């Protein structure tokens, strides 16, 4: 009797995401920008922070930021010295 060969199901292909579209948590954005989580939340409520998405509805839905939106928001704050 020969041993039976069983093939495991093929793994689904890995999802390829453009790094600029990567979704970041508020904690990741806080670490990147050196802003507190509270400062980010305040900026969100005033509409002054980076664009964000909510993964669901309601006040408890998780908030995420696209890397490209945070980068664009940082870039808009750049200034040149008048020296």
C-alpha cells in the first residue's frame, strides 16, 4: 500500500496594497507626527487634521488614516524661512 498524497488547498494570493493607501491607526499617526492622540482627535473634530476614514458607523467605529493623506497634511504645513 502506497502512502496517499494529499495536497493542501492553495493559499489565496497576498493582497497587494499601494503603500500610500496603507491605513494607519491613530496611534501610528501619533507616533509619526509626534502629536498626542488627544491632539489628533481634536483636529479631527475641528476638521483641521488629516483626512480620515471610519470603518463602520457610529461613535465607536474605528478611525484610520491613509498614509498619503497624512503625508499631504504634513506637506501643507511646510513653510520656508524668510531669512
